[in-house]
């Protein structure tokens, strides 16, 4: 796709009519919506991408019913998944009922998307349903999404008991997802259950340390200071947690930057430092965002892939923070950040979270005046990420 064509497509989206006009500015027949939806599973990437872009730019009254019907009944299971992901960006009032009906769907991808949607749109009346699913859901990439949906209902005492129990049992892969979700949702009710895991050497220790930091309970500072002689790979997580607990955060960010840049540190340690910075960014810390993106300027390029993943992961967690940061940042840093986001999104393949990021960019665009920096930045962002 040429740059001129790509920019024209974005402009076509950003005009108030939101109609499917041609990039030349001339009218063309409206696309065949069912056929375009079917192309969401095309083998060719550009075909899939352009189908999704076309559907995003159609009037909601035209595309939402067709997407919902595809989710319910399309014969191609991947089309069902992609149609559901696209549907989430339209904020249609019929989406909650549709999502509730998909929680027991046979398609793993569809169930995962439904659970992730309910993490963003918690429904306390669903607590019994989600708790029952906890007894049966074993799909490797679906169960973590279920856990996060439950963690969003942390005010429910039954949910609290269930998640505390899950943090201490089962496979480490699933326990890691529980511990992370408890931290992200600031589940201080699980503090006492996480402390022993944070003190125990093993694969879950860094997850637990970061969870204590994310919870924001300053009692964790004493726990972290008691971790004598931690492994070199754990040290970055400790610094990130201390930063999140507002304990001289700028100092800890500086240590993480120095560790990431150190030629004496192993690849595992530098990777852990970059990832730890990403965690701090995901809490909306502007200074850590500056520092993380700056790491990609290493002349050897050795940190670029890790930075792209960490920065993009944070952007998917806190899209408003990253979009606002981009609007405040001047080139060439902004251009560098765009490139990192594109590379990171391609590597992460987080369909639902990326669609949520697109919706945030679209909202940011329309919330600002014509000709504003935010409008310019978000239009360029949509173009760069091929939304």
C-alpha cells in the first residue's frame, strides 16, 4: 500500500460522514458487507487488514447488525472471532447481551474475547456464571482471560475467596495469570496471599513482586526490602515495584535504564529491566515512558525488540496515557515511538486489546478541535498501525 493511498483511507475515515467514499474523493458503490466480513479470514494479510479497515469505516447502523450476525452464525470460526473483535469498537448497546451469550461458546477465541470484554465492562450479576466457569475452563489462553474478568469483580467476597485460592494452586502458567490480574486490579484483599510467593524463589517470584507494587499497599515496601540477595533477574522487578509504591520512583527508573544499557548485564537481565520499565509505563508514568522509548536509540539496536514489546504492551493497557504522551512529544521521538508501536503490535498479536487501542485513538481524535496536535497525532497513529 502506498503512503498516499494509506493517508487517503485515513482521511476517508476521519470525515464526519464516515461513509465509504473512494480514496480519490469520488463516490463508489457501498461495499458488500457480508462478503467483506468473509474476507476477515483471508489467507493474505493485506486482504484481511483492508477488510477490517473497510468495516470500521462503515456507518454503525449498516455494519453492526452484520457483524453481530456473523458472530452468531458464520460458518468460518475465525471470521466469528474477528467479527466479534471489530464489533467491540462500535460501543453498541446490544453488545452486552451478545457477550453474555458467548461465554459458553465452543470457539475458544470467541470465549476469550467475551471474557476480556467483561474485564473492561464488569457486570456484578455475572459473578456466579464466571465462578462456575472457573471450574470447567481449561483452555490455555482462555482461562487467563476468565481470571481477569473475575478480578474486575473484586468487590464480591466469593470472587475474592476464589482468586486467593487460585493464586496458590494449579500450574504455574495459570497461577502467573492470577497473580498478575490481582496486581492489575489492585486486589489488596489478596496481599497476604501474595507475600509468601514474593518471598519464595522460583518462576512466580517476579510476578508476585510486581503484583505487590501494582496493588499500591505501602506495606509491601517492607516486604521488598526484606528480599536479601535477590537474583539479578529479580532485581528489576523489585525496582519497578518500589517505583509503583511511590518510593523515589525517578531513582528506580534511572536504575532500570542503567541496567538495560549495561553491556556487562546478561540478555535476561537487560530484558527484565526493559520489561520492568514497561510495567511502570503501564501505570501511566510519563518519565518512565520517556526513558523506555529512549532505550530504543541504542546504536547497536540490541534493545529495540524488547523495547517495542514493552512499550506496545503498556500502550495496550493504558491507551489514553500513551496517546496523550505521543501528543505531547515532539519528533523525532514521536516518530520513533510510532515505529516501536507498529513493530510491537505485529509481534504481540493482541486482537482485542489492539481494537481497544484503535477505539481510544478514534475517541481522542474526535474529542479535540480541528487542526489540533492530538488530531494530527491520532490520524497519523491510525495510519501507521493500519487500523
